[in-house]
C-alpha cells in the first residue's frame, strides 16, 4: 500500500567508532531511516524524499520509499551494489575480512549476468573485479583486457532483485560450494563465503533492493543442500587453487 502522509525529519549525526549521518522519515505513522557516510549524502537523500512528497508521489508503507525511488532501487545491478557495499564496509573491516569480501564478490558477481556478446575470459574478469572491489588507497591498475572486462560486467550484471528468484540463489550457492576446478569446496570454506554473501545481501535489504535476505535461516531455497566435500578435500583458502 502507498500513502501520502509523509513527514521528513532533519539529518542527525550518530557518533561512534565512525560518525554516520541519519535521515529519518515517517510514512503513515511508520518510522523509517537510512544512514550515510557524509552529511552531504544524507542531505541530498533527504532533499529527494522531500521533493517526492511535494510532487505528490505515493510512499510505500512497507519500504518507506517514494514510487520513483522504489523503482530505482530495484534496478541497481549486483555489480554496482557490490562496489557500494565495499565502499561502506571497507573502513571498519579487518584485513582478513577485506580479503574474504573481495574474493567472495569476485566469485559471485559473474554468476548473475545477462548473456551479452563479448564475455571476457573468467580469470581475467575475476582479476579485474578483485582490483575494482579493493577500496585500499593504492589499488592495482587494470590492464587493457581487464578494463574491457569491467565494461562488460557493468553492462551485463543483473539487478540485485535477481536474488528474489530461488533458482538464481541456488546458482550462486552452487558456485560458492564448488572450487574453480569443479571439485567441492571444503565445508568450512563454503560457510565462510556464505556468511560474507549474507552480509552483502543484508545491505541490499537495508537499501530496499530486496524484501528479505534469501540466505537467512528459513529463507534458503527448499531442497538445496551444500555439496559434501570428500575426506581428502583441501580448503582452497589454504592452497594455490583460487576460488
């Protein structure tokens, strides 16, 4: 349901380990909020909400978003979402966590794509994504083939809302549970990557790009189970085989 009963509050600062700026608004008596890294970003978002209300747009009572913003949020590609998430998560993530974030997303983002011409070599695409996702102060430069790979993934990446489709979720989980050589990944390794992806999708729920987290308990596709690793399986995180 939509409502035209909307009130938007002033931006407030939330101080902690890192100061963030919160926008709060109310739709039909229900409070909503979103946080931003800078006050300028928060003020810009607040202005967009107020403009939508002035223009007579209905606001969703479920997500709190005006109709135009809801459409925009639903269409954000997984590639763009991954970059945005990494920028938000990087400052407070430990070094090992940063590696897990980059490696998991470099594996997942190429799974949910449209079948467009010019698909790059998988190794080249993963290498390019690792460099783009790295939010450190001195990221490695892309070579010519990697630049072309990034252009391709930016065009072909499907919207985050693709995770609303159980078959897409299964495709991604299968990829996380399988090494690049086709053998099952160690259960410990799979669990670690699944936790990372759960965090990425929780951010999508927060940004109203998904209604629910498909990796949360009780939301996993019915009948899906992680492949069992053989007794002699080697954790790819401790071997020379990239994952």
